[in-house]
C-alpha cells in the first residue's frame, strides 16, 4: 500500500525553496531576520520604532505578511524603507515560496538587511523555514507567563526572544523570571531582550543584537 | 484530468462530523459554546472567573484544547467542573473529530452547558466548525485596535466578541470605539461585551449573555 504524507511532502518542498532563498540572499550579501509572534505582540511597532535608528548605516527592506489589509506595510513605509507586501488571503503563515516571489520583486543589490514580518500566529509560522539567517520571536508580557511550554515550537526555533510591552509589567500578573526560565528550558541557547516599543526602553539592546548578529553572519 | 482539493475535502468531512456533534449535543439537551482567541487573550481566565458564578444553576463541562501541556485544564478543574483535555500535539486548532471523541468520553447526561476552549490562535480555529450553538471570540485590548480587519474571518464567524483586560485601557493606545466599529463593519450582527477578568468588571454581562442565549436555544 502506498501512503502519501501530505504534510511532510509540503514541508520538504518548503525546505528546498527555503534553501534557494538562503542562497539568493547570501549571493547578494543580505542579512535577514524572520519576525514571528501572536497577533498584537508588537512586530510592526518594533520595526517602526527601531528602523529609523539604523537607516543611516544600513539599507533596509521589509517584507510584510498579512492575511488581509496593507495596514502594517503602510505603517512601515512611513519610516522610508523599502516595503514589499504579501497578502496571504487566509493562509495563516508565510512560506518559502511566498518569500521567493518577493525576493524576485525586490532590488536585492540595494539592500543590506531584510526583515520579514510573519503573520500574527504563535503556532504555524514556526513550522515553515523561509531561508533567513535567524528567527526572532516577540511575546507581549500581557499574554501571560505560561506561554513557553504551551507553544514550545516557536520558542525552540527562535534565536532571540523579545519580551515587549514591559512598561505594563506593574499592571499585569506576569512573572518575567518564570517565563524566561521556561523559555530557556525549551531552548537553552535562546537570547532574550526586554523592551517597550511604547517608551523606547530596551530598543538600543535590540539594535546592538541586530548589529552583532549581522557582523557574525556577514562580517 | 481529476483534481483533488485537499483543503475543501478536509473542510467538507469536518462539516459532516460537526453535524453529528450538533445532533449528539441536541439529543442530550446540552448548550455549547466554542471560545476562540489569540494566545493569552484570557479564555482560561474567563472560564475560571465566571464558572463559579453559574455552577449553582447549571451542570458545566469544559473541553480544553491545547497544543502541549495540561495547564489550562488544571486551572479550570479547580473550579470543580468536569474537564476533558485534548492535546493536539502540534495542530493549531480543534476540529470536529477531536470534539467527537471528547463527547464520547464525557457523561453527556450529566451536563447542561459545555464550553470548548480552542487553541490560542486568531486564524485557523475560525475555519473549523465544531457543531456548537455559538462561537465566542475574545480579544485583549493589549492586542491593538487594528485587528478586526486584519483577521476578519474570526470576527465574521463569531456571535459574541468579548473585549478583555479593559482595566489596562488607560495604559495602552487602544481606541475601543474604533475596534468596535470595525468589528461591526465585518459582522453587523456581532454582540459585544467589555470586561476585565482581573478586576471582575463586566463579568455579570457575560453571564447574562450566556443565560439569555441558553434560553433562546434550549428554553
């Protein structure tokens, strides 16, 4: 009896295309990050607040993934960087093929760093490699400190965990140390930054992290 | 040439099983709700805070859907209600077949109301009917007021929209009227309740809504 595992087949094909994306980005010397989080954790806000801090040193591109609307892309465009919009039309994650099309539409010779903002979803985006240098996940401290063990794949696949909205710490029941310990249990190598896009606290650590990782990849 | 649309095929099969669930629940006179939201919007907190307000009048059961861990089920069990745990093992939503198995394991003659807490995900759970009387979505006001148009399916499929964490309104940039207007644009029939599981504000409106809808379905 022949059996086809559709999920595995799709995943295998995705990995192949992700490798092509990786080669393409490497060839053009582009450093790339895939930003993932639940809806409303602050991916767009992080880009809007931090991109102006580095546009004097790097040529930045952003690929925006949304199910519907171009709202995030419009917010990011105002920072003056190059933005490419993917509307997934119901699909709950970005995959390598969507990024592949986007790469063919961008002027890759005019970019140093590419940020990919994934669809707001703490589950499915973690299953799809895109071919980037690193995955970054955001978590808003308003989401509750029990999340790492409940959504382990996202934490195990990410190189950096950003806790956002720390300006709200005093108003919610969130044990930051507990959440960090659990994240480290799932992924002992994960790096962690606390910040608030609203107040700006911690944004300089995010910028330093980007520049350090950029140099280790392209230095 | 023959073509198989795998997505449609799965969706069709799911609808059939959802109909079986609906019949089974009706036969036992059980009123049922499917609770959906992004991770950390407060589905479990809403159950934990509000179930003790109605356990004197109704016999309650809860089906808890989680990717990993039994954390939510343990929290809900402390309220003394019947809890059945589904661990989806990576799957990002509940489907009708998972609920069907759960219904066969519960003592349906001993229940008046069944709450189903879906996996924390603002996208995929909205695509899968479970066979319940109504779908309820929660949104934390910390998620940002731009969400309805970005995740329209969840809003169009829900009968009730609960805005949770309204105790944080003064600390975030969230325009509640704008979010409500957008939700109503997507789904003109949607009912809306504002509440805070933390302070208890608005919980009595949630209870009244449950009892009113219960009576209209089973009265």
